[in-house]
């Protein structure tokens, strides 16, 4: 039972971290493309 809870928490944390990282990466790429000259 405890192992299941720990696993679920770990999965949720990993998803949240990956989603946040993806957002950061997209924003950074957007800034780079807009700031670079055509």
C-alpha cells in the first residue's frame, strides 16, 4: 500500500517537473527566435 502511494507521488512529481521544463524550454526557444535577426 505504501509503495503504491510513493509510486503515484513520484509519477505525479515527474510529470509536473517535465511539464514545467517543457514550458521553460518553449519560452526560451521563443525568446531566442524572436530576438535573433531575420
